C-alpha cells in the first residue's frame, strides 16, 4: 500500500515536471512569436518608407530627364542665370502715410499763420 502511494506520487511529480517543461516551452515560443510579429511590422513600415522614397526619387529622375527640369535644378542648386537674364528684385510697396487730422485749435492757429 505504501509502495503504491509512493509510485503514484512519483508519477504525479513526473507529470507535473513535464507539464511545467511544456509550459516553459510554450512561453518561450510565445515570446519569440511576439518578437517576430513586431519585427515583421517594423519591416513593413520600413518598406513603406522606402517605397515612398523610391516614388520621390523616380519623380525627381523624371523631372531631371527633361531639359527644363535640368535647367531648373541647376538654377536652384547654384543660383545661376542664362546669358542676358537679369536679377529682378521685388520690393514691397511703401506703407501709405496718412496726414494726421488737425484739431480745431490747430486749424485756427494754422489759419493765422
């Protein structure tokens, strides 16, 4: 009777160890899956950024493939002009000055002068 209880206790203990071992394996796999999913999402975001940059670079290349686009890029980058062109400086209009209205006393004094 005592030996049978001892064997059952050993079997239960062994089963608990196996269950604990499986749980730790599952926990480790879940952690690795979480890391993999987060890295996949990060890779997707980087891919989107690279695709946007690719589209921008392709648009720049398309613009630079024309003579007008090359001319505009050179003008912007180096501040140059074609022969015969002159610099135009746009000056904002001067603020309109208004003469202050005279008080009745100043009008009378100005009339006598």
